[in-house]
């Protein structure tokens, strides 16, 4: 479903991506894991067709970027990130914000079809947010806003959802509630690609992990094979200890301190 082949991206003197190759197949759900500034968000921007490589090829949902109408491809992709929230109008009612996902709009300027409204209300109900459907988006907590983004992404019935650190800024309680909602996506025929730098967000939904370090993929494959103490220590540039609990990987800093 997603094929990145020898992707290089250079900006002035900086090499942002260096020969990235990834092959993500139908039925797999991926996490891209790495430190801040490692290239995670850059990869997501390329998958969305918002950023193009200096060289290499990108194929998403059977379309080769550069040889297809990106507007049509994006209709099949749901995108969740803080940047999307920042572009929305906070005074708009929550149901209307969700409904914009049907057409990939940021705001409506015309009458909304009643079927679209009912669909948005149904998704809010499934997210446990019916009670805030008619409130302005500005009145919601950060966790609730992230759940609204998820409902909005589902409006167009996408084949792919990409998420850029959706748990950023959430406290423990809100994070766990959002992760439960994400876990329910296993029942839908949608591929998930999720970016984070926190291993504990790798819930059972996710089947595969790609580790990225300084713009290079250092390991990629089934999560149980990729997530090792040695590889994670290299990814974070810090010695860590890894343990699995409730089918989720948890790390803590090793008592030995920085390897360097």
C-alpha cells in the first residue's frame, strides 16, 4: 500500500532523509519511531504528497507520486496532526468540524447535506462525544480535540490514516483514552501509520515498526523483531532497558547513563 524507494531529501547543506526504503503492505499497521528531528514527520509529509524527495520514488495506494492527481489520492488518506487543529476554526461547532472531513475542507461556507451531518454525529457518538457535538471546538480539552480529529479523518472512509504524534500534549489519562479509541480501528479496513517517539504508545493494534535515526531507517519489520534493547539504545542515543507489559513495549533509561 505504501512503497518508499531510496528516498533522499536535501535542504541546503542538510541531508534530511538518506536513502529511506520502506514497504508497507495491506493488513499491516506501522509505527515510525525515532527521536525529535530524526525525519519522522518528513516521511509523513511525503506519504501525504505535501513534500517531495530530491530523488527516489513514492507509491501510495497504487499511485506513483509525480505521475498522478494528488488531490484524488489525498481523498483516500486521513491525516491527524497538531497542524490540522491549528488550521481549523475554533468557534465552529464540533459536529461541523467533523463533517468537513467528508470533503477535506477546513470549514463550510455553504449548507451542509443532512446525510453528512448525521454521519458526523454518528462518528461523534462512537467516540463518546455526543454531549459536545454542538459546542464550539474551543471548549474541548486537548484529548477531546484529538478524538474529534480522528472522527473527522474517518468521515471520508479512507484507506489510510497517518498520525503525527497524536498523543503529544496529552496527560496520562487522556493519552490512554485516545489509545483505546485508536485500538478500535483494528475493526476497520484501514491501514494506520503512526509517528511517535514514545514506545509505550505502540499498542497491540500495531504490527510493524520502523526505527529512524538521523534520516535513515535503521530497522523495519514486525515489532517483536525490531524492538530490541540494542536497537532502541541506538535510536535514542542513550542506553535503555526494554520490557513488555500488556502487549506494549516500555523503556526506561539504563542506570549506566549516556553511552558517550
